[in-house]
């Protein structure tokens, strides 16, 4: 799974995260996006520098950008980074 970033790779990652890991996407918003009131979130896109989310909080939709702590090399790096971020968020 070490594909270089492309719109197709972004779409694949977002689809997987939104369908199988929705709670993790909301946790990213709460923890790394400084949006503690987030009730749910959807990953709209991901690129080597960060991810774009649409969060739901208090009846409003709010776009949110979360920057990564490093530039991602490929989809495998994205996979490991997203897992590490969930582990870090759950530990806090």
C-alpha cells in the first residue's frame, strides 16, 4: 500500500476512514484540530501535509484543516501516521 499521493489515493483513504473509522476521524478533530465540541467528522481529503475534515458541532458544519507533524511520503506513511495519531489521541 505504498502508492504516491494522488486524488485517487486521497479518495480511497477518505472512503476507508469515513466508512470504517468514523470515530477516529472525530477524535482527530477533537484532539489535533482543537475542536473539543466535535460530535462527528468526515474526512474530505488528505495530502502529504495534512487532512481536511468537515466537523459537526452544536448543529453546525465547520471545515477543519489538520496539519501533520511531517510531510507524508506515500499512502503507507499516511496509514502509519493516522494509526499513530489515533493512539496518541486515545492516550490523552
